[in-house]
C-alpha cells in the first residue's frame, strides 16, 4: 500500500468513525500496527487529525483515538438531479446544523439552477446562524462523471455540466468554491461495514441515475465498468439515453425516466391511481408506487414494480458476476428500505449470478447516512486546500 493510499484509507476510516484507534485501524486495513502508527504520526504532525482519549468507565488509562480536524467552516452542497442536500461543517457547527433538503424538477433550466443554489445556500446560513463572511469556502458535488479519465464532466441527469464550473459556482455562492472529485461512495459505505468483517461490496444505486460501484478494503482504485452499469444497453429498441445509446438500464429504472414511462402509458389510455402521482418528485412517486401496489392492489403498479425489479436484478447481477463481492448494498430513493422489493430481488438473483461460493449474494440496505457524505465532502475541501495530494 502506497503512502498516499494508506493515508486516504486511514482518514476515511476515522471519518466514518468505524475505526478510530491504532488497533482498530490496523485490524480493518490488515496492516502491521507499526505501519499504521507511522501514518497516524505523520497526519498528526501535519495537523490533519487530532488525538483524544475515550474513557472506558473502569480501570486503566482511557484508550487513545483519533478524529479529523476541521478548522474553519465549509458550506457543502450536493445536487443529484432532482434532489439537493446541504449543510455547514466545521468546528462548533457539525453537530448542530440540520441538513437542508430541497426538491426541484429533474432537469431545471440554467436560471432555475442558479436560484436553487442560492436558495440552498441561504437556508443553510439561516439554520447555522452564520453569515457568508464566516465561511472558509464551499464544496459542491454534482451527479456527474469524468469522460475517459479527462477533466471533462458528463451527466445523464444534468445536461449542462460543462457550464457548471468552479468560477460559475463561485459567483453564485459568493465564496471560494471547489467542485468535488466525486468521492467513491462505495468506499465510504464499506467503512460502515468494517466491524462486520466485510471486505468488499457493490453499492447499487437507483435514484435520478443508476450506478453500481465496487470497493474492497485496502484498495482505492475506481472500477469504471461497474460505475457505468447504468449505461449498459438492456433493450436495444428502448428510449434514447443521455449517453446517446438506446435502451440503457438508466432509461428503464431511474426515477425521472420511470415517471416518463408511466406518463406515456397513461396517455395511451392506461388506468391507474398513479395518474395522481405524475406531478410529484421521483422520491414521492416511488412511495406512491409501492402504496398503490400494497394498499390499493393496483394491477398496473404491480406490473411496473415487477419490471422495475427485473431490470434492477439484471444490473446487480452484472456487478456481482464481475466482482464477487461479500455484500450488495441497495441505495438511492428507489430501492432504499423496501423489504418486499428486497426480498423479490433476492429471489431473482440466484438465476442470474455466477456465484463462486455456491450461494446467492447477500443483499443489504445501505448504512451510510446523508450526513456522513456531507462531512466527507467538507473533509475533502479542507484537505485539498491544505494538502493537495491527500484527496485524489
């Protein structure tokens, strides 16, 4: 493990609070204790982490633990496509500010986007009782990816990403602004499973977009193929995707696309209680879809759900067949915490995966909270500002 990778792994474990002592870090990373000791000492000397003692309530000296140092205050905003999240993270504010959540149309125009950024910023400042001058800066994460390893960002849910530069966002937000390097969310999720001895997982996300990312403990590289599962062609005669191909998985199961499909069916005469849900946000639509099936016995809703889950299972099976993870974690508003859907997926998958150990993959709900990701982004801002090499 290289020095930089080792530092990143240690920082992310401390960040998630799943391993905060030298013994815990060494066990989680499967590294010698003296190696972890050297990494920790360097990070302390450079002011990146701080030591604190955690009492045991009994005899003996309290155990020594580590935490991320966050001098200053950072405005953090995430825009997924139809949903926004934001808060302020820093000394004296991290545990006090309730994150802001905002919903807009899936693809608003450029002026609506500007107003939404300003609205989120102002609400965050109001909740934190801070003024713009109190901030050290801001970091923004967009639902985008880099094309071919270049700096050119693309997105199937935000059509004008090239115009959303750091300069543009700096003018809108009124302070120094960084665009996040898109932290690998599967790595962050894996930290939440450290104490369960899970060494690898696939995070399958369905929301405004679709993605599947693989992470293994002690390895920091991205797996591009897994990330692009949303753009694998499922039906060659399907709708055109934002990537230019027809029938990609994303056109079949992402929230905005599923709403468009139901709206089209309704225009052809399909009768369903879901007609009343077409003007709602994608998150609300999925809640109504589940309710229409379970509580109201809507036959059309049942058909939509069955097709949706079949497509999800196909996407999950591709990632599982590639990487053979210990766990598949379901995330995103479309799949999150729907036990009946999870059970249905578990019944479909054994027929689709080539499981090396002779058993079906283990499917779980994600453990990472929205606040975890917001704190991680604030840490990225502070580390990139002071130590450019730590977050790459």
